[in-house]
């Protein structure tokens, strides 16, 4: 790319460490209200982010577009240099080449990349027509939703010799259903994909949202309970991400985590629980062959049979903690790298939990109110079930509370069927919580 080559030549004339991150892409989205397409939007974006390391400090600046004007590129370098002189964030250099980048199938689908606006509009209209068809004469339901498509070419180069570029595509759909009556109920379903094949799952999402709205309408609050509860994958997701906040290297370094480097290898959760972060899963929305600093993507066990095995690290905080980057730097061209997750997997067990009798918590909300360091949480049950003699009675409105570390230490059963929700994969689990 001409702009990157020009910028590289300018930087080679400087006595500095540098890193260029660039993106160029397009997104198209459609919004439906009351089973009608109401809004459509197409965005084009591109830009360059530049980090410069100078005398143990780092500066960052960016420009939108991929300009060919050398004057603008020179000004970009001057701004980043100026900020590096006054920077306060610790700087441990940029990563060096470390092995081959993995080849991952399904990150890019030419069918999405070459989809023009009219073709995307036709697919969105088919999605809305499916809503109308499934709703039929059931006037008590109101459906809304969205469909979007995106393609981006991402690249990185630094003064240590890292240079890589990768195209990626994505597609997402969501449906929100409301069922009216003497009381109302609501349901929501969504999914993301890397290829256009996912467009065929729209009908399933619509039906799932409507079924949930029907159950939600019938749900009532139940009496308090303490003991074993089955958590479905969406409820598991809320607790696992709350736990994972303690594994971010920045939090570990600044003692904002309940763990330290000395805890690696110690048993922190139930031996039934294994959690991994894996950006190399084929056809998965959280996958990449290199992270936001050019470190190759790789699978790593975070917790294995209850033992803490790894933190989530970028290059800087890995160096500060005396560890190696795990390839978990995430960013766009407008931002400096931050630590994040790729695909998160809770390993399946061997239990068949489809016939579970008792309390099932399916969906919760309110994770933002939890304290990730102490682990204390109190989440609202959006939908759950009490199953007796094979009959399921829905409930909602209760609070499920506890301490995430205790809850994940008390996991006694793990199901053998894994469900994907975007970039999160999990089976059902059984553990002890308190419902109030």
C-alpha cells in the first residue's frame, strides 16, 4: 500500500521505534421496526494508527483515510513523536517476530466482501419477510431486528520486522420480540458469523425470540432458594466474563485483580472447569491470525481442571510481569492496544443435562453492577424455569446472587453439549447459587 510504504520510509529516517496499524473497510446495516425495514446505512472507513517509542516512552496518533500526501504523513509522525516525549504509560518496546502466523480458515468470505448495497438490502428484506411470515396472523407479537455486514483489511508493521496483513469479514443478526396481552413479555436472540452462510439461520433466531417472549409473558417471580441450580450458556457467560476480568494483565500488574503471578498453577476453580482463549478457531467471529500488536494468535488454557494456567496479556504487560504476550492485544486504528479476549471456550463435560429437574437459570442481566475484584454479584433473572416431573414453569424477576469465585468453585456437573453465542462457547453447568 502506497501510504504505508511512504510512512515507513519517513520513519526509517528517524532514530525511533515505531509501529503502524492500518485498516480499510466497509459496513452495511439495516434496521427493522414492526416487521418493516426502517433504516439502512452504509459506512466506509480507513485510517492509520502510529505508535512511536522514544527514550522509554510511547506516543500515539492517528489519521483517518489512507492519504498519499507525504505532508500529512510527516505531520502524523511529528504528533506521535511529540506525544512520546511527554508520555507516561510504561513502554517495553514493540514485539519481535515470533514464529509463523497461523492459517485460519473462515476469517474471510468473498461473498460478503463483494456484496453490494442492493444485494445486502435484498437479504435484509428477506429477513424481514421471514419475520412477517412467521408472525402470520398472530397480531399480539411485534418484531424488530437488524442485519449487518462488514469487511475490513487489517495490517501491522513495526521497526522490529513484523509485517502482516489480513482481510476479515463478518455478518450479524438480532431479533427482539414483544408479546402483548394483559401483561407483556419479551424475547431476544442474536448471532454473529464470519461468512454469509449464517444468513440461513434467520428463521431460527426469529422463532427463538418469539418463544422466549411467550415464556417471558407467563413468567412470575418464585420464592427464594439456595442450592444447586443449572445455568444455561448465557448465564454461564455472564459469570465467566466477570471472572476473566481478573486475568487481564494490566489489572494483575496494578493489583486490581485478586490474582498475582504467584497464583499461576494454583487451584482457583472447581476441577470440573476448564476455560481457554483461542483465536484460531475456524469460522469463528473472535478469530485472528495476529493480534493488535502483530503477535501470532494462539490457543492458551486460562484455567485447566480448576488450576490457573495463564493471564490475558499484551506485549507491554507481559514484559512488566516477566511473562510472554498471549496475543490478546485488541484495537482499531483510532486506539492504542488494549487487552481483550478472542474466542472464549468453557470445555464440555460428560454429563447429559437435558433432563435436569429443578431450577434452571437461562438469562440474566446486570453484570455491570458486579464487583469483579471481590467477585460479588447480584444479577436479575430475565428468564428461568422450574422443572418438575418433566414440566417447565418459567420464572423471572428474581435476583441470583453470590460470589463468582465460590460459584465457579462449586461447579459439580458440566454438560456435554456446547452452545455458541458469538465468540463464546459453553455447555450448561450445575452449581450452587442463591435466588432471592
